[in-house]
């Protein structure tokens, strides 16, 4: 099948490369000329395991190409995916300008029946709004073609995006009528369905909500254990033991029950906020979602404040990890972007290391930050070290070596990954989340 993918960011690029890998002919479209030029030469614009290989295989096979010109992509295409960003506005609503621009561009340029598939995360009712905008333009053009709008939310996770796309837990297709478009979607996903993965049909409104509901539920699980972590600190319980005891219950499960400095990234924060905005819009309270956001914001600040309170004037702090989670170079809503300016405002020296995200971070953090080549170099002469992202390279550090390079001895474990005994045996003082201090 011939398809176009509009927007070649994290979702669009991975989707385009995976669809080509599955045998479809795909043209990726982006307004960012630099990005398109890079992709045309086989260089991925994001870090994602396995992406470079399938990108190049797609280009070499001739099944994958990139352009900045949507009009060039449409004539040979029967299905157009939109994977543009929907970032949060100040008032938590989703910024839908890019989605509407894509819908309008398709309506202005299509000359035959075309299925418009929205992969972006959008509030309930956005598909209907797109359809109305498209219909108005087609009417103005006086052209009798049909462009149904389908919701096909994306569930890939950065860091495992290729794997998730090739082996999704489920494919959700939201469609109101249009048997022809439904058949197109079934055919498109046939290679994935053949591996036994389920495709679930539902109304467009339900599909739009599934994505927000899933992300908000996972974020709620994280905020629940983070809320308990504070309670553990006060009561002397250990949140790791509590989480393990809970997670072994099949009905609960161990995932997303890891206390830490809270969730970040491009999806959980924005999707929780957008669901809150929707609840305001429809005037239906969703108090659990409100609490999820509030706990997440407090959790991060509470831990950072603990670090700041412990630092004498003019300290040096080693920051381990800049991306919002391991195996990605994405810094959107990363804790590092909150903490580092706080440290700088207090005139502390900041030494950082991240295995992948330093180039992106350099564009955002300014010249005062010292970028280093290894965890130990970031920790050198530091009064305190704080782990923000649990990359493997930080998990495996030798605590004795760490103690030897530091000036002070405080290790702040924002991801609760270190063993307190091992840290303390090396002469370091351990500050975790929801974990009682053994020697205080
Ligand atoms: P992104 O910012 O990485 O990519 C968006 C791309 O769209 C950019 O390359 C941008 O240049 C391009 N673009 C913007 N306007 C355009 C236009 N008019 N025509 C062509 N290209 C245009 O965003 P992303 O992280 O890939 O997210 C895309 C959507 O998918 C969002 O709604 C997001 O919530 C959702 N989503 C993201 C993830 C994730 O992990 N990043 C996972 C699931 C769902």
C-alpha cells in the first residue's frame, strides 16, 4: 500500500520506517528542511535503538523517501497519516494548530478519495473538527471527493519505539462508519496482525480517549507510589519493599510502581494536563487526574529542595543523566531542565554527563554547565552527585571509585536504583526516595 506520513518526529519517523520495513511504500513529509535533508541521507534525526538500520534499509529498497512538499506526496497515496506534535498550551489544552494545518493541507491538495489517519494524541472531538474543516474546504473547491478522518493513537515508547511499533500490544482504530476506510486500515496493519497482535475497532471518540486514559492511568500509578514514598519516609517504611510487596499481586503488577522523582517526557505530563483541560471543558471533574499531576510536581521539587538544602554555598554538583528517561535523547519535561537552573540560581557549579542527550542539552542549558565525558568526570570534586536518569552507565558505577573522585560524599538517588548498604560502605551518604537512612 502507498502511504504518506506527515510529521517525521519521534512518532512519524519511526512509523514511516516501520511501515516501509513491513512492505508498504512510504513517503515521509516534514516542514523542517534540515530534518528532511538528513533523513534523505539515511541519518536518523533522533536517537532510537534499531532506527538507523530500518531507515537505511527502507531508503535503499526504494520503499521509503522523504520530502518537504506535501503536494508531491498526495497524488500516489490513498492513506495519509498525521503525526505532528500536539504540545500543551499554558492552560493545559492541546495545541492543535499543526493537526488542523495538516487536515486543511490535505483538503486543499487531494484530488481523489483519501483516508486521513490521525496518529497524534488529540482531545476527544478533534477528529470531528478536522472532518468539518476538510468538508468546508472541499465544498469551496467544488470537488466531490471523500476524506474520512480516523483516529489511530500511537502507543510507542521512546527508547523501544521500533520494537513497540513492530510488535504493538494493540492497534486501536477509531472510525465512525466508512467501511471502505476500515478495510484500508485492516489491510495496512495486516503484517502486524499476522503476528497475533490485536486490532481493536471502536468509535473515533473512544479511540481519541484511549490514549489519554492509558497515559493518565500509568502516570497515576507512578504518582500513587510517589505519594506513598513520602509517607514511607515519615513512618520508617521502605517504599521499595512496599512496591515489591504490592507488585507481586497479579492484579497490581510491578510496573510503574517505582518511586522516584516522577514522570517527565513528551507524553505523560502533556497528556495528563490535556485530560484535565478536557475535564474542565466538559465540566466533568476528574479528581484522580488532578491529584496525579499535583503529586508529580511536588515529588520532583521536594527531592530537589532536599539537595539544595544540603549544599553549602559555592558547591559543585555532579548531575547524572539529562534525558527524561534512558535510551532516548529527548529532553522534553526532563527533570534536568528543572534542577540545573535551580542549582545555577544558587551559584553552584554544575558538572553533567549523559551518554546520548548532551548535544540536545547544550542547546538548552547554556555555557555555564560543564559537560563531561563520563560519570566519574562529572563527579570529580563534586560535593554531591545526583542521579536523574537511570542509564545503565550510571547503574553500574563503582561506589569506591565515586567516593575517591568526589570532594564531598552525598549521593542523591533520584531513581532509587542503588543499594544503600553498598553506597554507605564506600563512605558515601545515601539519599533516596521513600527509603529510611540506615545509619542516622
Ligand atoms: P515531534 O515534535 O517529535 O515531531 C513532530 C514533527 O512534525 C516535527 O518534525 C515537525 O517539524 C513536524 N511538523 C509540524 N508541523 C508540520 C506540518 N504542518 N507539516 C509537516 N510536518 C510538520 O512530535 P512527536 O513526539 O513525534 O509526537 C507527535 C504526536 O504523537 C504527538 O501528538 C504526541 O503526543 C504523540 N505521541 C508521541 C509519543 C512519543 O513518545 N514521542 C508517543 C505516542 C504518541
